[in-house]
C-alpha cells in the first residue's frame, strides 16, 4: 500500500469543513424554527463554537493542499498553475474561506444581538422583521458555502490529474 499522509490529513480537513457546514446548516434551521428566544440564544452560542473550529479546518486544508501540490507536481516539471482544474479549485476554496471569514460571523453577531434584545425587551415588529431578514441571509450563506464546497469536491474528483498517494 502506498499512500501519502499529507493526502490523508487533507481528507480529514475536508471532512472537518464538511461536517462544520452541515452542522451549521442543521443548527441554523433549528434556530430559525425555534420560538423561545432563550433557546435561540443557546443555539446561537453553539453555532459560534462551531464557527471557531472553521479556521482550523481551513488551515488544515490549506497546508495539506500545498503539500499535495508539491507531491503531485514537485518532480514532474509541470507547473501547477497550468492545471485549470486545480486553479479553479483553489479559487473556489479561497472564496469559501473569505465568505466564511467575512459574512458568516458578521451576520451571526447581528442576529444574536437581535435575539438578545428580544429576550430582554420582548419581540417587536421591527425586531421580528430584522430577524427574518437575517435568517434568510444566513440561510443563503450556508447554501453558498455548500455549493462552493461541492465545487471543490467536483474539481477534486474530476480534475485531469490524480494524487499519487491514494490509499
């Protein structure tokens, strides 16, 4: 059996990122459906904890991805940036990370402030409308993240070159 530990770690990193996106999506759906503001706040705190793990998964993917590129193209004389599928995969991953860093936490913080205000002061029509709008935006955030991750998976599976270290 010949295999690369870097590739194995890359698969683990992809699994971590996938699990975090799926868990965030499920918890977001549960938070939207919940009527009790205290439970919404609790679910929001759990989602915040998951958000703290996201950079770890992204860092694992980034570091092991660089290692995989080196393993795949290091001694071949082929420049990695001439591989269109790999460039597209890197761009999709970059968008996934930037989207996760910029938009996810900002939207979640806004929503949790509204939920906290609802818990302390009661629900008004204005807070209810703002919360519905933020819920919709966060739902779309998870859809975009899932589509980007599926795009990365697609180009990984159907790219023209395969990693030499498949187990």
